[in-house]
C-alpha cells in the first residue's frame, strides 16, 4: 500500500495532502506530521465577540488563479468576498497621509506621488534622479532600502516603502531583496533602464478591472476544514526529528513515522534545514540562510459608535513613536464584517529584528493596541472583546540572493526521488503562492512514486 508523509500542517501541507489524495486515491496512506497539533499554520479563524475573525492572513491576491480555483474545487466559491473600495492611510511624522498612488510597493516613478509625505528636498531629489547615472549590474541583487535610499533618499524608504513591505514580510526594506520581492523591477533594471524612476514606470503592472484582493466570508477556517476533510490524512502530533533514505534505497525513513514511499516537506526554513542536514546538506545550508520574522496580531471588537476613519487601514512609517506597525480597519475594509454590527480592528506588532514585543503579556499588547489606535485616530476605545495571536517565525525574509538559495534547495531536492519541498520560503509568502508550491510538490512526489 502506498504511503506518503507530509511534514507540516499549514496551508502548504494541507494543500499538498489534498493533492496527493487526488493523485493517489482513497487507499493511499497519507500521514501529516504537525508538532503543534493544530493544522492551518499561519492561517487561523477564531472567535471574537461571538463571530469568526481571521487572526492570521485575511486576504489573497484575487488576480492570481490558485485560490479561486481551489475554492471552486471544494465547492466554496460562494465564500469569496471583495473588499470595499477604500484605501489605507500612512502614519508618518505624527500625521495621517493618504497612501501614495502610482507606486511600485511604495517606490515612486516620479515626485508627484510623494507630495505631502516627504519634504521638498526629497521631492527635488526624486525629480532629479533620472539625470543621475545608475550603476546596476544585470543579474545582481541588493536590499530594497539600499537601492531606493541611494536614489530617492531615506524618507522615501522609511515613509513609503517600509510600511508596504512590512505588511507583506513583517520586515523592513533593509532585509528584503529586490530580485525576490520586486521581480518586475529587477527585470526592468536588467534590461538597461536608465534610472530607477524609469525602471519603476516600466515595472508597474497594467491596471486591470476588478478587485486586487479577495477574502472568505467565514474566514480561512472554512478552507482549512475542507482541505482537512478531503485530504483524509492521519494527523500525527509530533516533531519530525530525522529524515533518511530507507534501507535498500527505496522510499524514506522519518522519525517518528517510519518508512514511507514519498515525503513532502512543508515546514519553515530552520526546520527544513534540520531535516535535510544528512540527506541534502547543500540544500540544508541554503535553507539555514533564510531567517524568519515574528509578529503578533491583536484583534479588537469595538462598540457600534466607534467612528473609525473611512479607510481600509493605517500603515505606520518606520521610526514613529507608536509600537504598532499597522492597523487593519477590518469593518471598513470588508463589507461582510461591517454587516455584523460593531467595529473590528486588527493591530499588528513586530518586525524582523525587533520582535521582543511579540512575547509581551496579552494585557500589555491589548493596552498598546488601544493606546496606539488612539494616537493615530484620536479615538479612545474600550473593546468589548480582544484576541491576541502570536506568530513566532511567521514569515521568511526574502533577502538579497534569496532566489539563488531557493534554486539550490530545489535542485538538490530534485536529485532525490520521492522528496519535495513546499512552503512560504520558496516563491512567495502569500496564500496563492503557497497553494501553487504545494501543488507542484505533491504532483512531483506522486509522479515519481508512480515510476
């Protein structure tokens, strides 16, 4: 009887197990090894004031096909909801500013979009940038802060780029590489763009109709439950402490599972490095170079009368006095949440290299969320309910050279039949990218086992 182990029970592991069940049929033994005992990983829907609310990821990129297609397969298309047509704000210089339009992840193509957010000297520098020689070697990489700061100045980095990249990676632009996070910008630079302004203008995506993001009416929990049911995997609460080729060279041996025919590793980078240390030491070394950022979400349920700004959220520039890095004004952003009555706000804390606040007591985190919300909105709120969700090692940092490290991992694993890797450490931290990587990993393992 065919047996497969999926190590890691996050969205990547669940999708991999579901795809393996599709490929291998009802008789295959599929085991999921998850140390926490809870499947879903960094996706979680929990109760707040009597209703479900997501305290991990809350949205997906609607213009990518993976999540809508998966929901359709599972009969959950009616769960898809779109956000309201409101934009976020940026808290910078102790003042709220509109989020600049016409930028590439906060990087402008000209000074107009930065007006009001940066000073006149910086605006003049952006305007003059096309006349400054650009030194870019095709195929090279650097962190986003170095590139943008050297061309447009520090204010653009800290007030525009950091808030947007922080929302994706829980890091600063200092820890994020251009080539992995902004591939279209890197491609424009490689093609010989004469300036950063020109490269940004070339890399900007074409406007498309329809919402950029989507969400699930009842939260990601409905997707996790459906995947768990359809995968019909046996969940083992344990740490996978060792991986080796089984005696005779056919299949794999995993402690504490035993022998299996195939393995999908859907774990964070440090765990991947440990599991691969003997069977793929080169890949292990590459995975060990991918650091993780920790963060915490504080979800607040407010009374009906809370007059929140008519915006989807508030991003916080680097260097501000507030401790939060962002607020999602959930009941403004999502009409289906507004329909419940009351108001919902999510405060996010913790960045790469500055994660001490993640382990602060719940009461301190709730107090910080209330105080920071009052600072940026002027509203003194008294929540009717609050939930604190910590995400230790929640997001990998795609630093300079990240794509090279991923290539090393995938090429090394590709030489080991019956073994594949999935997860946010590969080709994107969002849910669609994780679904795509997990589908590829499961397909690879299933096809190799069939040979």
